[in-house]
């Protein structure tokens, strides 16, 4: 049944591609926030824009984004803008 295996393999490759893209975008956003070139409101907007992008890639995964990535962004924003 190679057709089912091929379809599954292709689906897995596509999922991995989307995940790599999301990780790249997260890293880029964190770099931009930490660079200090944004205002606090711009940094928060970057996070929300990235969240929207993530949900386009992975519909219905709001909770996953909030558990995995939001703490990283919160930490970067707190550190960059000294919100202790």
C-alpha cells in the first residue's frame, strides 16, 4: 500500500516544514524584540501578529502557542523593557 505511505510521508514532511518555518519566525521575532528597536506596543504587536500566523499554519492550536511560545515572548519583553 505505497500510496497511503506516500501520502502519510508527504503529510509529515509538510507538517515538519511548517514547524521549521514557525520556529524561524519565532526566533526572528525574539531577535527583533531583544534588539531594542521596537516600542513596547510594537513588541506586543509582533507577538500577536506571529500568533495569528501560527494559527494559520496550525488551526485550532491556540493553547499550544500560548503554552509553548508566549512565555518566551513574555520573558523577552520583560527583560528588554525591564518590566520587573
